[in-house]
C-alpha cells in the first residue's frame, strides 16, 4: 500500500453491504476524482471490521480515524472535512456512550481495546480481492517456510507445540489430528475446510472467508504438505454468496501466482483446492455428514470410528478442520509456537473469535484471548445490555450449548471451563439475553431448530426431540404439570446418551441448562401459569394503565391491527379480541403506560 | 399433483447441466444447485430427468432434494420474502415480524400467495446480525424490522422496488 498517502477503508462485510456500503465506496471514488485527490487517496473495500452494530464503518489510515454509521450522503462531508480541511468530521465519530465524548481513533474505542486479533488479523485491513495486499502482510511466507525449510514432521511438530485446538467446536488438538492423518498410508489424501457454519446467529467463519480468504488457502496448502495430500476441498454454505465469490477470486489469484497447482514455489509440491457447496443442513457441519454431502448424498452422519483421518472423502484419509482453525496456522508459522503459547490459558492456547449478538449494545465480531471472562466480553467489549435492561443469560455453543447466568460471568472462557459450567465453546456464537427473554421459550426455540435439522437417522434424536419440543410447547401454553418438568430432564438424558452423532448428543443441552439455571421460571409457567419475562403469548395480556397514559397516540399509530382506540391526550384502550399480542405498543410506549398482565 | 410438462428450455437446461458435470452422480448436489438456479425450483418432473441423466434412482434425487432446505419443490413468489429466524434475530423479535407477514399475506411459511406475488420463508442467519431482526426480499436486506414495518415493506414490493434496485 505504498504509493498512496492515505487509504479509506470501507467495510464490505455482509452486514455493512446491507446498509449500502457499496454505494459509499462509489461515492468516495467519485468525490475523490472530482477533487483530484484520487492519486493520493485510495478507497479500499475490506472484510468485516467487527463493529457491525455501528455499520457501515469507514476507517481512514494512517491516522486511524473511525467513522460509524456512515451513509452514502455523508461522503461529501467526510472528504471536505477530513481531507480538505484536515480535521475529523465530528458528527460521524464514535461516541463513547459512557461519557458522551467522541473518540477519534479506532484504538481508543472500548470495543477494540481488549481484543487480540490473530484469526481476524487481516479482516478490515486488506482488500480481500487482492492477493498483493495479503502478501504485503506476510502472506504465503508461512507456506514458503514450511515447503523450503521444514520437513512435514517438523511442521506438524510446530503446530503441536503451539497447542492450537480445533475451533469448530470439539477442541481437538490440531497438530495431533494432522499427525494421525499423516501416519495413515495412502497415495490419495484430502484436506477439507469445514465452512458450513450452521449455528444460527454465528458468522465468524463467513467473515474470515469474506475478509481474508488467502489465509485459509495458505493454511490448507500447509496442511496438505504436512499430511501428504495434494487435494483440498472447501465445503461452504450456498447461503454465503459473498464468501464464495471472494474465495473463488482468491483461488484464481493463488493459481496465477503459482501458490496453488503444480510444483508450488519450485519445490515439487502439488496442491489444488476445489469448492463444494452445502445446501442448508446444519448436521452437515458434522464431519462424517459433511463428507457424505460432498459425495453428493444426503448428509447423514455415520458412526465413528472410522474417523475421517482414516477413512473420509471417497474412503480416503481426510483431515477436516474448521475455517478459524486454519486462519490461525499461518501466524503460528510466522511468529512461532512460543509466541502463540503465551496467549490464552494453559489448556486453551491462543484466541477465539465470537459472534457477539442479541441484547448487547455492540453487536459484532470479536476476537479475545482464551481466558477472557464473559463479563469482559459482554460489558467491556459488548458495551453492556441494550436499553439499560438487566443481563439475564448468555448462550454459547449454539443449539448444542447452554445458557450461562450471572454467576458464570467471571468464568474465564476456554474449552474446559465452559463445559464445566454446563455449556460449551461451540463454534463461537454468543447470544446475550436480557430480562425480557423467557428461558423456556429460548429452550423451545433451540429445540425447534434441532427438530428441523435432525437428519432422522436415529430414533432418540428424531422422535425424542419432537417429544421434548411438545413438552416445552405445552409448558409455554400454560398447560404443563410438574411431572412434565421431570419428564423433560429424563428424556433429555436419554437422548444425550443414545443418539448417534453430536447433534443428538448435545441437542437437549439448552433444555438441561435452562432447567438447571432457571428452574423457577419453568415452575412459574406450570404452577402460576405466568411467564415472568412476559414473552409467552398464551400467558399474557397487554393493558393500558389509564393513569400513566398521556394519550400521545404512539401506540395507536403503531398497532398493526388497529386494536388500540382512544382520543389524543386521553387514555387509550386495547381491544383484547383484536390484539395479536405482538408487543409493539409495549415497546413503543415512552411512558411505561402499557403493562403486561 | 397434476403432472407438468417440462418446457423445451427446461429439458435442455437440465441436460446441459448434467453434461457439464460429466453425468457424475457424485456431483448431484452441484447439479441441483445449478438447475434450481436456472429454473427457480425443482418439481418432481425435473428430478425425474436429473435421475435419468445421472443414471441414479429418482428416490436418491428426491431424498437429496428433500434433505436440504436450500432446495425447493415449489415455485417461489415474485418477491421471495425470507425472515431470519437465527438466534440473534429471534431474541430481537423476529417471531413477531414473521407472524405479521403471515397475517398480512395470509400464507404460512413455505407457501406462495395465490397471486404469485409473494412467498414466505424463514431462514437461519444471513450474517447481518447487527441489524437484527433481518428480513430479506430477494437480495435486498431490510434491517431492524418491527412488526409495524411489515406493511411498508409489502407496499414497497408492490410498487416494484425490486425492479429499480
Ligand atoms: C451437529 C454438528 C454440527 C457441526 N457444525 C460445525 C460447523 O458448522 N463448522 C465446523 O467447523 N465444525 C462443525 N462441527 C464439528 C465438526 O464435526 C468437526 O469436528 C470440525 O470441523 C473439526 O475441525 P476442528 O478440529 O478444526 O475444529 C459440527 C459438529 C456437529 C456434531
Ligand atoms: S443424532 Fe440426530 S442428527 Fe445425528 S445421526 Fe441421529 S438423527 Fe441424525
Ligand atoms: S441471526 Fe438473523 S442475521 Fe444473524
């Protein structure tokens, strides 16, 4: 990036693109050309900055000025103030909600302060569609080093020494997996990158592929060299068109530069990568199901062993790793195992990327050292709970994980601690919930997902989860009994013990963890037929408190079914037979005049 | 269901796609992706022809089409509406938004309105969780949607916002 004096980085992740990031780029280019600044200032579309809450985000380097919630119309002002008058445009700077001061530099934003970016090192810094920018940041140096200076055994040893564990959920030591696959004798082996990312509400892997696709290509090639494979496959969801598009560009560029294909860097090592598309099935994230899907069949898991390392794609030894696992590899080679070892905790080295979402102020993509506490993530980085509400629970591990509560907030996050606390790391979805979320409904929500996604191969998962769901439905409708609560627990344990694959074995976790941590909420639904969070429709009624109502007509104007009547400045009234209990009036009322009874 | 007769175009498209994958049965999913992309949906008749072209039982094709939620056997509406029901959107009220679409369109999830204008689907995380709850109409993403926005979104579609976007 040497020829230009300044760069304007515009986030081109899916979230920001949805808010017209492309138009912003166009406008910048036009504006700069008009002012004859286009020789000095370059506009770059990058991958996700992580701060999705305040998107679209624009960053100016070298001064690191960080503009948030930029619209295409703001571009003229930014160019005028920042580049012509040489001062930051105050209006669009990030405002620290704690003291209302505006923050100029990205480095001083709380959201970024506690983060350590390894897997996301290039996301938001480089143009993912330009291999030169990746190379300028040490790209493909790790591959060069492995191929020319190390034997496969030495390279595997390095990965083992780093202590890197799989980021796809299980946390299996990556170096060990590579070693096992290497030791299996076969002339044909495969490297597979698992980019299925089925966890709803998680977008880590997608953001890495969108923001830094070359790091995955480089790592897969290194893996191929280590295990003795010359073919790589990326299994990616068809719902990720942008990631697919960028990956394809990156693959072509890598081939052009001789970094993929025959005789890479003149070392005689051959490696090529193909893309395979998923088609919307969560269970295909499970490695045996994924392999069947790549072979063109229904993605039904099969019993392990044999593990894919021994018999995988087309019956050949196959090393399956997650996107984020791969993204760590080049850095480990460049900076050494010892450096990596210093980050994180004893048993979980390095960092973890989380998709922080739900009821926090700063929704986004974050990366923190293992051992960071949930409190730091939710309150420091996430900026606390939206709208001044109370924190209630945080769900990690997606449909396989559990809900953690206030008492777990100071737990350092790593693989083992999360399991001890009754949840799991999973792939990195982290959903924060506040006092308005009904935990019974949350459990039901996850089960509904499992029901949809169960492949149906084994009975406990196919039928057991259905029965669990029905029990939860009964409870949320106020028809449950105390006996049902015991049944829930018993059935959950049976499903866990008897299902074939990881999906069924973990699907009751949301039920069990909410039963453990929020038993009183279940009891309220059963005994007093109330939903403490006010979410279960069958159990609630919206009413206007005539004394609090100022007659501002806001509820009247927003009610989608016209169930609210009343004159201006007079108390309003909700017609219960028309009310569909959508809660809009409750959300909109500024005077807390609507109550849930 | 009454049989439909495949158009000349559909038949040649399917044959071409299968040929481009060398009639290799291992490429079934890729074949179906491309056929659906070109024809819009995968009714039984399309599946039968794919089976013949790849020389596999229709049951295998049907098994795959019904296994993966990305494949659909029903034609989609002019304005395919997808409400994200990923967890981030769910906790920010996606269910109420979905209910409102159901109510206004008088169709359920997975259905297409009688006039063929709208179809309604629930999907899992489009990755714009920062904008939750998220609704997609075709390729267009609407963020921070509340039930009271639903009417406006539908009206926009009727005005043909899709054509100039
Ligand atoms: C139901 C289920 C879903 C899974 N989904 C994913 C996924 O979306 N992405 C992923 O990388 N791993 C997923 N896994 C884990 C994979 O089976 C596998 O362990 C992982 O890809 C190995 O890579 P790693 O060692 O780098 O973590 C899933 C496992 C199960 C049981
Ligand atoms: S546990 Fe569920 S998803 Fe896994 S094989 Fe059995 S039915 Fe399929
Ligand atoms: S959960 Fe809806 S966009 Fe991610």
